[in-house]
C-alpha cells in the first residue's frame, strides 16, 4: 500500500469519528440545557440556580467550541483527502 493510500485509509477511518464527536458535544449541550431547566423549575431557589448556572454555561460554551473544532477537523480531512486523490 502506498503512502497516499495509507493516508487516505486513515482519513476515511477518521471522518466518521468527527461526526461522532460533534454528536457527543451536541448531546452535552442538550444535557446542560435540560439540567438548567430542571434546576430552575424543580427547585425554585434562586441561589441554587445561580450556583449551577455558571458551570452549565461553561459546559455549553465548551461543547459548542468542541463541535466547531470537530467540523473544522472534518473539513480539513476532506481537503487533504481530495488533494491526495488528485495526486493519485
């Protein structure tokens, strides 16, 4: 197997994982929102909600950044893949 073929095989293996990474991060964002809503609704205590608010928002920001990074990684891999395919 040539170096190009090995690289293409590695890229083909990695591409689905980029999508999985984004799905996990989307799930984390949704979970954070669900926690935020339940803490706010079930407890009704402003102090508890405020204590939970900052970590939940940090989790959402991290999840969004990770999802964006996963998308950038996917686009970069596709670009490399296309270049290698053109090179033969």
